[in-house]
């Protein structure tokens, strides 16, 4: 839970309290937990989307 609070604070500091946070901001600033990346990988493998699956693997290797 503390990780989530820290990520939200980071976004608020980036945009300001009255700023609008977009998905692009989240993708740019927030770190995705390894468990979430693994779920993304298995979802993409199930869909047989090799391009997205490889991107997931690359994110795991960068950790």
C-alpha cells in the first residue's frame, strides 16, 4: 500500500494539485511492480501477441 501512496504523491508533485493526471503521465513516471509485468506477459502470451509479450520480457530484464 505504501508503494501506491508514493506513486500517487510522485504524480501529484509532477502535475500539481490541480493538474490532470493522464495515462501517459502514469506510464512515464510510475514504476510497475514485477508481479504486474508478469501478469501482462501471461495475458499477452494467451492472446498470442508476440510484440507485446517481448516488450514485457524486456521490462522484466531491465529490473
